[in-house]
């Protein structure tokens, strides 16, 4: 009987540690602001016929969930968190977004990338948060220089949106 109780305790502790590791690695718990002074917009889209370059022809067509993002100001995208209540994904990197209003409402033209194999469907609600910092871009006529402003990093809660669908 003591072995069964001990085994139950070990299984419970292991499960708890596994859940803690999953949450800590797929979600950033730091507080986020709803203020959006940089004009960031983002959606998750199920994209059909993604155009990729392939080593071997023919390849594709590829369909995937993609994180699509645009900004009214020049920014550096540090990280994103996307959750649907059950599954979360945390990703990002040091990508730069050139500020534009030219493509408002046209997520097909926005920057972004694939976000992995998740059980999400078109029409599902997802909650999107991004960690960004403004950048200054200078151009001397020969080359552009991107000057990051890491001291101004902000974590912005973009709220919930529905997963959309389109062809690449």
C-alpha cells in the first residue's frame, strides 16, 4: 500500500513539473499594456499554397498557420505570445518591421512566419501579445542603418482576434 501511495505522489509531482515547464516555455507571464503607441497589428492566418523556395522540385503546396504582423512605426519584434485558452506558442526573434500604413487591412502583405503545428482552426479566437522596441532607421544614400532602442521595450497586449484564412 505504501508503494502505491509513493508511486501516486511521484506521478503527480512529475505531471505537475511537466505542466509547469510547458507553461513557462510557451507563455510569457510578464504584465502587458493595452496601449499601442507603435500601431502594431497582428493576426493568425491559415495560409494556403505558401510560396517557398525548394531544393527539390516540385514541392508544395504548403498550408500552415502563420503569424502576420504590421506596424505604423519602425520596430524590432522581440517576441510574440499567442494563446487560444488551451494551447500557447511563444516565438520571435530580432526581426525588424518597417513602419507603414499602406497595407492596413491587407494581412496577406504583412510580415511574419509560420508558427508551428497547432490544433487551431479558421474562426478560432486567439489572444496575441507582442514584445517590441522602436528603432531608428537612418539612410545616408548608400546604406540603411538600424539603431535599436532596447531601453524602450514594451510588451503590448493586442487582445483577441479570429484566425483568418487566405491564399499566399
